[in-house]
C-alpha cells in the first residue's frame, strides 16, 4: 500500500511539473487560457509542486512569484521591489525584539519559575500537574508570544515530570502542545504584529487587548478537559506546600510575569508603542535573567542572540517572499475570485464565516503560520469586512485557527517539537489531543459568531 501511494505521489508531481512547463513555454495545448488564468495556474501549480517537494516555505513563495512574473512578462525587478517593500516597515522592528525576549526568558529559566507559581494556584487539584502545564502556558505564552518557545521550555521539564508522576506520555505531550498555542492568542504575539501590517495597519494595541478574553477562554476550556480526563484516569494530586514556600515562589516568579504587564500597560496608557514595548521587553528580560535570577551568563546570552538571529532571518525572508506572492495574488485578482467562489456557495453570513474557518483550519494543517497570515489576509479580509466583521475580530479568529494548525498533523511545528521532546509519535499524540482540539474549535466558533468576546476590550483601542 505504501508503495502504491508513493507511485501516486510521484505521478502527481510529474503531472504538476508537466503543467508548469507547458504554461512557461506556452505550448499549443494551453493556448486557450487567458493571460490571467495562465498566471494563476503558474503561481499555484509551482507553489503546490514546491510544497510537495518539501522546499522551505520562503522559497515556495518567492520562486512561484518569479516564475509567474516571467510568464506574465512583468519585470522581475518588480518582484525584488515588492520583497524589499514587504520588510521596509518600522513596526517590523517589534518582531525581532519580541522573539529575542521570548528566547531570553526560555533560556533564562523564567518558564520554570512560572510553572512553580502555577503549581501554587492549581497544583492541589486532581490532575493538577496537567492544569499547571496549561496555566503556565497562559502565563509564559503571554510573555514569550511563541508556541514553539513555550513547548521547548515548559515541555522540556514538565513532560518528563508528568510521566514520572503517572500521567500517560501522549496525554502529557498533548496538554503541552495544545496549551502552548495560547502564546499566539494571549499578547504579546509577534504573529499579531505580522497580521497588523498585512491588514493595512490595524491597531496592534487593539489586537493585543482583543486576544485576552478568547485566550483565557481557551485556557479554561483546556483545563476543564484536563480535569475530566484526570478524574477518569485517576491521575495524582500534587504534594502540599508550606505558606512560606509559596511566598518565596511567588516573589521569584512575579518579576518574570511583570514583562507582560509592563508591555500591555505601557501600550494601553500610551507610554510607548508596540515597537518600543518590544525593546523594553527584551531589555527587561535580559536584566532580570542576568542580574536578578542570575541564570543567564555571557555565553548563554551570546548563544541566545545567535539563535534569535537565525529565527529572525527566517521570519523576515518569509515576510519578504509573501509580500511578492501577495502582490501577484492581487494582480491576478485572486481575492475577488475566492470571494466570488464562496458567495456562490451561499450568501448567508454565518455559512460564509463557517466556510472561511474550515478553509483556515485546513490550510493551517498543511502550512506554517506566518506565511498563511501573509497570504490569506489580503484574500479574506475584504470578504469578512463585507460581512460586517471587524478586522480586529478577524485577526483573533485567524490566530485561533492557525494556532490549532500548529498542533495538528501533518505540518504542525509545535506538534513536531512536542513529539521530539516527549519521545512519542505524531499519530499517538494527535489522537490524545482530540478532546483539546474539540474545545479549541468550540471557542473558535464562539469568537467567530459573537463579536463581544474580542471587541469588548479590543474595540476600545481599535482605530
């Protein structure tokens, strides 16, 4: 059976390659297609072909852009200009510094202190360690803004700890990876900044505030699921802790938790912009881990800078490539075609929003988050605006959708990291994650159809 599917896969790749070559060389067999139709076929055929060949996503976006420009007889210099324009934005400076802050906190042991603090709050409940995992992700995710950083730091010591205390390995990994997506919803999140840029300058402060209620809803729903499963499987209760120990842990962890408070309070009260907040967060994280916790030395700090530089380079290359890809999507009128295709199925607002969610969920399963934000926002935002949805609300809907995609097969980055740390298979962890997927999708639908959940706080800062 495996060999059969390999043949099918190979045949499909050869077919796509044949279609691409036929259009690029304008063979007689494709003469009946218009210039725009041919451009769309070249763009998406080359994109799918490269994705199937497992080419890095930035090249999956940039190479089709160049091929399509050649097919359309557009100057290739236009593609270079669009790539440059895509990363020539002052607000993009926030992304490297938020990434740096998250990396410093992960390396500096702030995650472990947050776990200890979470243990004070919910550790005594049946299955408390699972709930600690989720609550720690709510705190740490709201500071680091990265699900991968969350899984890498919290999962590295919580997954083995949970297994040692009698929790099923796959359940432990499932709790870790699904809760780590809270870092994308609860601010600060660099993915929200990417969305803000591509959505035409939606207020970052409004997006940050809009993420709080949905993020807390997802976290609480996951904790309820973890508690029910823990009761059913009779998972253990954490040991007692003295009042003095609790005070010491609270004192030590509060400085780490203050990062998120400083960022959000500073933006809300106009002390600094989101870009300036990212610098404050990075500097604060370095100072706290180096001089207060004393868990960060020069060697670790330099290694953190190096790792951050690699991540930043990848993110900026993806943004630049997506900018060129997005330019061609607009040039070839793809957003209008997608809107027309969806409205031809139904004109009902609620059905259309459901179809958009299904599309984003499916795409999130096969592509990474940043390029999807950059590709789908220009296509879908005009449609959801016409349906009366605020760009702020749609931003949070997209964060939840694509966050689910990060922990689902076949291309869930957070799922891969969790499986590697927990030493299990993707299939087993995905099966254990089903109850958590279910509640995340339920919250997604609530946030989609009830604007209050996002706009109660976000609407106060929208512009």
